C-alpha cells in the first residue's frame, strides 16, 4: 500500500505539470473557448470511467491487478507529454482521452487492492493516506512547472518534460509491487447493473449526481486569471491547492472511521456549497482569490476518502471490483455532462451563475445521497 502511495505521488507530479496549464494552453495558445475546455475534460473523464468499470469487473474475474495497474500508468505517462506537440484542440482531446484511458485501466483494480488490504475500521484512513500522497504529488508537479516556466521554457516544453517522471512511475510499479495476492476468487461475477445490491445502486447514482454538481477545478484556473492572477503564478496556486487537499484528506478519512462516513460527507458538502456561493457572489479582491481557490480544493478533499470507503463498506468482497468500477463510471458519466453544462453556462451566462447553479445542484445531490444511505441503514 505504501508503494502504491508513492506511485500515485510520482504520477500526480507528472500529471499536474500539465493539468493546471492545460486550460491556458487551450484558450491562449490554441484559441479554444471555455465550452471546449469543458468538453475535453468531460470527455476524457468519461473515457476513463467506462474502462474503470471494465477493469474492476476483470479484477473480480481473476485478472492480475498489478498488470492492469502497471499498464494503465504506462499508457498515461506515455501519451501525456505528447500534448506539448498538439497543433489544435482536437489533438488535445485525443491525447487527453488516451491519458484518461490509462487512468481507467488502473483505478478500480488499485482501489480493490487498497480495500482488500485493510479492515473496515481503518479503511477510511487507508484511502485517506493514498489520497494524501496523490495530492502531495500534485504539489510537486506544479512547482516543477513553475520552475521550468521561470527558466524560460514554454508551456509545450513543460508538457514534454513531464515524461521524465513518468519513467519512474512505471519502474516503481514493475519492481516495487508484488504480484501475489492481487487476484480475485470470484470468476463468475456479472458486470450487469441489476446484479448489484439495490442500496448500492442508489449510492452509486447519488455519487454520480454529486459528480455532476462538482465545478471542474480547471475552471477555477480561468476564474483566478480573470481576477488578476498572472499565468506564471497558476502552477504555484495549483500546488498550494494540492497542499490543502493533502493536509485534509488523511485526517478526514480517519475521522470518517471514528465518527461515521456521513458525518464527514455532510460537513464536506456544506463547506462546498458555501464556497461555491462565495465564488459566485463575493467580490474577488486580489487577496481573496487564492483563499477561495484553496478553500474549494479543501472541500473536495473532505469527502474523497469517506465516499470511496462507503462503497467498499457496502459492496461484498466478491463484487468489490465491479462496484468500484460502477462508482467511477457513474461519476464519469455525470462529470461529462456536468463539465459541459458548467462550461456552457459560464460562457453564455457568466461565472457567477455557473457557480450558483453548481451550489444548488450540490444541495439536491447531497439530499439524494443522504436518503440513499439512510435507506441502507433502515
């Protein structure tokens, strides 16, 4: 589990050299609009989500988890740097989707490995540790990007240099993760939605609704630059947001073990709604822009470990891979529609209305999630 955390740290360092600069690359260098940014991010995450379902099911069918995880990381780190060679937004769309295909191959098997290796009373802490390492990598990546930009390199050059770290990701997986103990013993597991427990299906649908309501963080980058933050400072701001996530994720996961998953989820949702409304209507002074940026990042981290742990708690061991696959698929489907909706609303009605709409949908989705879990407990 520690090695998987280190892998996530390195991979996110490589990924986050690219991600915070991508919306600026699309809009400034390639001339795309906010709606295209939403389309690319949504399509990429949806491509990943479909494969998360398949890879989770294959894990339950007995496929080797290490091979799926290693193949996924290798694909992502092979194609991601090539975005630096793109001549149009359609190139970015194709490469970004391939990057996320790699994520789709690895995510559900990795989550199964974490859930299977931990007892329920420490599962939130385990997922919190993994998310903290992931976010710590997201601190390193933007700092490296900032250093390269400060040295006079272009955004395209930064993308290409991210491939160096990717070599270390694949090497660590090949030589640091054992193959034993990663195969499931349930080769008859069905992929069909109807085979899942009804309570689990409700939970997965509620998680998808919350994904729809989540304002993509790439739009926070556009919001920050619109309100006075210089392009060269974006990697530093993105790194600071990842620090906030890393600091919050582990204790939030541990608290969900102690006080219950729903306590942390309700707290995180409430904070997220308040922050979205502040983004929409509080006059953004130069000092307030980074504060709200970091606050929104922290509210996302509050719920990460609790939500994944809840899926692991409810799903049976024989269906855990399939359950995590459906969880990521439902999230991805709604992320696509939510990202396109948010980007389109931003482009045609302004950022304030987009953030306000996200806050309202979050409240509705949170109520659906609460009703689903109460149904499970009744």
